[in-house]
């Protein structure tokens, strides 16, 4: 029986993938990748914390009149001293406030994209991480941009199962990137590579690209520019654009001045 290598393993752990500089066990495939950019220097992969933004916007708009009605009912209950209904109305009002705040903050604060860059010449990764707490919309939801050495990256496949209201089983899977303290298996940071698919071919593609360069992998299909928004994407227009700090943006897209020419391939 397989056991986790890392301390601690990721939530829902199912499998550890190969180390970043080890040969991959399967063929690299770009079929499940969402790539924003790729050349001989770096590969940028798209990630998202939330999906179906337009539906979320509709739910947010629908929650506002419900919240107003709850507050009006609360005031009316207090005015008429309907003590038997007071607790129920208070709970309904607080639930409405929580729901409206969650939907609205998710729309207004979640970036249009949360990319991660793999710079093969520098052998580093750069992640644009958005940290949100779905059950507490009243605390800060910060953007944390991090950079780590490729050799300290580990990949884990996770799988979680939930039971829906209809009794059916909903299975989710994905790939978590864990950063270990150099020379150990102790995790010091963790963020997702993919929240939709836990296929080893995704990790194999990234590893092959980082190990052998652009010529060793088939081209990844590129996404539409996340700032090139369709007229009907109203929720996306409300989301903040991706803004890397200037120094990190430059470093993550370029080669070090001392890089050997052999490390940089022709596009």
C-alpha cells in the first residue's frame, strides 16, 4: 500500500508523482493543460479558484433583495415584539448577510486568472496565489506571489468525494504542488497546480518541459487573453486583472545574465 512521502500530505492524498528532475513514467500530454504562454524560457499555466462566474453573479444579485427582506422582517419582528419568531429571523438575516458577502467578495476579489510560471532556464517557479476562505467572507483574502526553486517542488494527486443532496456521489480530483524545505520532506508551502484534473500527464508535461525544454514536448494549446473579455462576461469585468510585481514579472519571463547559451533554445 502506497504511503505519503511528504509531511504532512495534502488533503485527500492519493499519490505522489515523480520528483521534479526524475524521468517521467508516462508520455507528457498537453491535452488537459490550460496554458497562457509558452516559449523556450518559460511556461505559464492558467488556474482558477472559482468557475461559472456569471452564475455566481446572478446568485449575488438574487441574494440582495432576500437580504433586504430579512432585515425588514427583523425590524418588524422587534417592533411588534414577536419574541417567538425573533431567533428564527435573526438566524435567517445573518445567513443572508454571510451569503451575500461571500458571493460579492468572490466576484470582486478573485483575480481573472491565478497563473503559475515555470522558468526552465532559471529552474524556478513563480505562483500568483489567491487565498480565500469560503466560509468566512469577513477576513482578508490576500494575493500572495511566491517563488521557489524547481528542485524543491513536489506534486501530489488528491481525490475527494462528497454526497450531494440527491444522494449521488461527486468526485473531485486535482494536483497539489508542495514546496519542501531543502533536503527534507517537510512541507513549507502548498498551492494547486490543477483543481479539475489529477492526471499524471499534466505533471509529466511540466517536468519534461523543465528538464529538456520546448523541443521535448508537443505545443500546449494557448488560452485566450484573460483581459480580452467578451461583451457578455459581466462578472469577469468586475474581477481584478492579474498584476505581477514588476521585478518578479521581469525575472519570471527572462533568463539570468550568466545563463549558458546552451540552456536557451531558439523559439
